């Protein structure tokens, strides 16, 4: 009994591409030069659709999550540096020269500013991604039923 032709290394598959058939198809496609007639998308809709070819499902979400994780790591790192400087300076504050005190205060102010910026970015990303809002000092709205009972409690 004779062995069946292989299909790219898979034995026993009938109707597969033999090496000769692959060469014939390759020569046929090279002779046709179909890539010369290719124009790509022509309509605005086709261009928009093809521009998304590289994006896979969830790409933007994964990118946003990665950026948010980086922000949190940076916040924790800066907070640790802030606390180390503060605690080290606090131990020897009385003995520090005036110039060193001024430099330490400047560094702490800079780090405090950076921490505030990062905290704002983190909260903004949470608000836009999770659709949650920061608590406010505004009083809750009146009960829409207005029946006099629990008028200061939000209606659900």
C-alpha cells in the first residue's frame, strides 16, 4: 500500500497541498502580480474600518489599565521618598544648617506637588473609566416625592 501525500508535514491528510502543488500555486500568483492592482480601501468607511485592523478587542482598556497601574506605582514610590526625606530630616532638624533646611523644604514641596498631580490623574482616570464621582460637600437633593418624610434623603 502506498502512503498518501503529506500536507505540510501532516501525514494521512487527503486533498492536502503537496510540495509540487505549492510551487505551482506560487508561480501562478507571481505571474498574476495581484499586488499591483491592490488599491486598499477607497471609501471613508473602508478606510476607517481598515485603520482599526491593528487594534484587537480590549487594546485601549489594557492600555488604560497599564497606564493607571504605572500612575499608582509612581504615587507609591514618590510617597515613600517623601516620607523618607521627611522622617530623616525630622530626626536631625535642629542640627541641620539653614541651607540644608531650605533645600529639604524645597524638595518636600516639589514632591508634595507631584503627589498631588498624580493623585488628581488617578482620580480622574477612575472617574472617567468607572463612571464614579468624587464625594462633594453639597447637600443631597430633596426627595422627589416631597411627602414631608425624609425630604433630606435621596430618592432611589
